[in-house]
């Protein structure tokens, strides 16, 4: 990877470098952050319609005594796990499971945290047959009206509608080396230039890195990552995110449900 020294020992990466880092197999996953941030996490399964989707994990955990509904797109840390998790690409039942847990959270007045990490929703024939587009669209609609606070954090890849279906939040945060875009650089290059091999150029044009996202106000906060970038030394980054979450919850618990909905609506109206 091309890189140059930046202040305080950090390295400056190109946009394509950051895409590659976001896709690293040994990068901390949703389950890692759930384990290091929340206590007594209980995973819940199934969409109550078709089956359980292992590409999305979700359940209830506690943060300093406060019950929180936590949902995350989960990639594997090795090839066997990635096959089991469908490489973090959810099927319709995954998004319906996520929505079921969000509506449950609303019923019991629990805040919601979503960890976003997917190259996109699964695009297989069977997923389309079971209503992939409808499942994503319904999540967007329902999340927009949730009366409890929603926090979404892009921890790796944030690809297309598959990511957005869990990112309609009051606030959207991201990690320094995460990416968030309408499609992959390879897809962008193939469509625009008819040459998928120009993905490195596409990554620069797409403004998909944390610096661009923050400047465009697509994300509200960026967390610096320790080096090497695929290791969270001693859980330091998870602890920083945990503290920020606590502040987020304290800020929103003072707001009436209609204020929570209005703020989320206004956030996305800015685009």
C-alpha cells in the first residue's frame, strides 16, 4: 500500500488503500465490538417468517446498566466463518430480523445501535425471489419513524442499500479506515469506464473515505484507529466508542419521542 507519514505516528492512506483495509479479513467485526462494549449480550434469532440469517447478528445487551438493542452485519474472521456468514451479505430475512428487533426495541423503549459492515445485500436469485428490495425499502421507511434513538456505526465496508438499510440513524459514525458508498469502486469503474481494473481511480472519485464523509456531513463522527489498523490494541478503540455511546444515550434520553423522530428526519432532509 502506498502511504506517507502523518502526524503522531499515523499513516496517510489513499482512498483505495482504505477500501482494502476495510475489507481485511482480520479486521475487528461486529461481534468483537459487541463483546467489548456491552455486557450480558443475548443474541436473538430469526425473522419469524423464513429463517435466521447469520450475516446479521442482533440481540439485547447492557451498557452501564442500560438495556440496548444491538444489531450488526457480521463477516467471518476466516474463510469457514465467511462462508457461514455469507461474507457479511444479508438476505431479506436478515433485514427482516433486524427490523423485528428494532420494533421490539421501540416497544420497550430501548435505544438501538447498528454496526454496519457489508459489501452489500446478497444479490442471488433466491434473495430477489424472497423480496430483497422490499426488505431494504421497508427498513428505510420504518427506521425513519422509530421513536427511540438510533445510532449507526460503519466499522468496515458500508456498501449500497445493504448498508443504508441499517444506517438511518439519528447519528452515523464511522471508523477512520472504513468506507461508505453507493456501490463498490470496482462496480463504479465498470459502469463509468467499462473497466473494473480502474477501481483505485474510482475510489478517489467516489469520496467514500472517512475524511470525505465527514466533510460532506454524511457521518457525524470519525474515530481514529490504532496501528496496525486491523488490531484494536487492548480494546482501546472499543472503549472510546463505548464512552461516546454513553454520551449519545444520555443526550437523547432527555428528548421526547417526537423530538427523536424529528431530528432524524431533519438530518436526512439535509441531503
